[in-house]
C-alpha cells in the first residue's frame, strides 16, 4: 500500500512539473535581453523546446524566439523555416489564450519586425486594436520596470500609435 501511494505521489509530482517546470520571470528576462543581444538565442531556444505542454504565454515566447533564430542560420531555407514555425507557434498561443494582452503584444512585436514582403503581417492591425481596447486588462503586476519601459519604447519607436493611444498605454502600464 505504501509503495502504491509513493508511486502515485511520484507520478503526480512529475506530471505537475512537466507543465510547470519553468520560471516565467526568467523566460521574460532572458527574452528581453535577447532583443538587445541575440547571441544566446540558440541556447535559449533549446531550453524552451524542452518544456512539455507549455502554457500559451510560454508558447508565445517560443514563437518569438523562433523568429530570432533567423539571425543564427545562414540558409534562406533555414530562415524561412524558422519564420514559418514562429508564425505557427504564435498563432497557436493566441488561439489558446485569445484574451491575453501579453501574447498579443509578443505576436504584434514579432510581426512588426518582419519585413512585409514575407507575408507575416496579417495580424498587425487586429493585435494593435486588441491591445489598445484591452490594455487595462493587461496584468503588469509581475512585469519588471525595464520590461514595461521596453513595451512603451517599442510602441514609441514603431510610430504605430497616435499620441493619445501612446499616452493611454503609458498611463496604464505605469499605474
């Protein structure tokens, strides 16, 4: 009987760790740093791929990292492969959690940085509208100040927003 209980507890704890064996704060921080210096992208990508049954937010960071992998392959076919994987992974993340503003921002930022000629810009307007309409629902409680500044700076630099829209984002993220 004790062996059965021990096996059940071992199995239960292993199945929990498969789905939750990650640190979202570490993933965010690492990805944030990769946007400035992408040399560690392949190692980070390998780490993300080991997460079994990732939550949608983790899938979104995986999809964004797949897009960054384009910088680390020389073959045009390899670059195209990573872009296609990124598009698919980001779409899955949004489909699995369509109301998550952070996931929408991740997809928006990836699509905004891919040249339009590749055809990976189809969600830009929809994601932008969703972010603006739902920015107040964006739970920023576990985002650090640098990451929030990154989001604000991203929108400022992209020139996608009117001054009023930008002020609304700033006010919401900094409150």
